[in-house]
């Protein structure tokens, strides 16, 4: 299992504990851990806005069936994609600017 998968599964488990009656005594700790996880992800999106493009695995290109090379459509050959959290931060920033 990759570290990203472990983090996702941990977040899902914490969310289940936080909103259900599975372990009522751990509910406060689960909310605290979810808040910390969201804060760390937000800081990571701020500091490192781009992640590897998944379809091309960060290479920016594919090897064709006949030996040719073509650029990735999703990242336009850069190998980088804007993270979902960064898109959310950018939309919040745009919304705040429009509200002025």
C-alpha cells in the first residue's frame, strides 16, 4: 500500500468514528485528527500546488502502440496537474476578490 492510500484510509476511518456511534469516547480525538489532517493538506497544497499527472505518471508523454510517442492530454505534456486542494484555495481566493 502506498503512503497516499494509507492517509486516505486513515481519513475515512477518522470520519466514520467522528460522525458515528462506533466509539463515542474517541469522537473528540477523531475531530481533532481530521482538523489536523485538513490543515496539513491545506499547507501542502499551498506550498506544493502541483502533483504528478496520474495517467502519464509525471512523464508528460505516452508510448504509442507502434513505438511512437505522444503527449499526455491531461497535463499537456508537462507531467504536472494542479492539486484538488489548490483548485479549492484558488476558487476561494477568486471569490474573495470578487466580493470586494
